[in-house]
C-alpha cells in the first residue's frame, strides 16, 4: 500500500480511492492505493509502486520513497498490509483504472490532521472491539485505512511532507 503525498496548489495532499462495487473485497470503501504482491514483484515496496501505477497511473520512477509504517492486519479479509510512504515533487494528473477505482479522492494533509474529523466507535465484537473513522466532507474513511492514517499522522512523515510542499506566498 502506498500513502502518496504530493503538492496541489502549493499544499500537501494525500490521495485515496473509492473502490468499485465490482471488486471482491472491500467494495465501495475508501482506501489507499495498493494490492496483493505478485510473484514478479521484487519487494513489498515494488508492489506498492506497481499497484499505484495500475490503479492511478502514478509513474513508479517519479515516487520518492520516504519509508514504511508498521504493518496493519485486516481480520475480515485476512490480509497483512505493508504501508509505504512516498512523495511526488509535482502535481500529478491521475489516470484511474475504471475496473478498480470508482473515484479519486484528494485530501489536504492539513485537513487530515484536524482532530474534529476523527472518532472511534465501540463495536463490541471480539475481532473488532472498536472502529476508527475519519469523516472528510462526504467521505467516511474507516477500518484498516483509518488505522493506517492514524499511524501516519502519529509519525514524522506528515511534517516531512508538509515541509516539502510549502510555498511562500
């Protein structure tokens, strides 16, 4: 999985996707670009870059990889997600793959840092005792994507991204 930061109008943004309703897992949910490792992928980092290219048309060679967050396990689909953080130094033009991506969602990093958009709910289920949510406009980011976003926001990467893309007015 790739958490991709980039400038948009001089402000750092993170790209998310809304998955199509035809996918096998997590239909219609907000996610970060990513997917399963192919046997030809040299590493999980290579998987994150390949999937971002397949889903959004992001040129792998243009992404500067900044690091990796701790893995995130998804109980309901039995997946282990390896979240990588990368950056583009330019405003991208995304070319979403219509089979996988119903919508490209670009959210300013500063908006994601707003504590008023975050909440937790008790689910009282043994496998998921509580759920985390970020509500940004009409979008509800929850589940593994919200947990990974929480890890990102608690890491040094947001400051690193913000410092890269600030333009003086």
